[in-house]
């Protein structure tokens, strides 16, 4: 998806695909305090930029724990 057609948020299913995980695990992640979810009505959406930042934070905390 190029920047002119990218949306600000994605569905849980799209996030699962981006992360390479199953949808069940993606839904489990939406219940974590540090996961970038947005509630719009009854829908749970995930911020694209927030997801990128969350992944960076996970990488950083993993590096810090292995040092």
C-alpha cells in the first residue's frame, strides 16, 4: 500500500497479517495496555504508526534483556 492510499488504522485481521501471526493472537494483543488500539464504536482498530512504534519498543526491550 503506498502512502497516498494508506489508512491511518487497520483492522485486527490486517494487523495479524502485517505481524505474521494468527488472528487469535492479534485479538489477544488488543487487550494489552501497551498495544496501540483505538475503539471506534464497537470496532477495534489498530494505529499503523502506533503498531510500528510498538514493534520498535518490543525489539528494544528484547535487546535490553539480552545484554
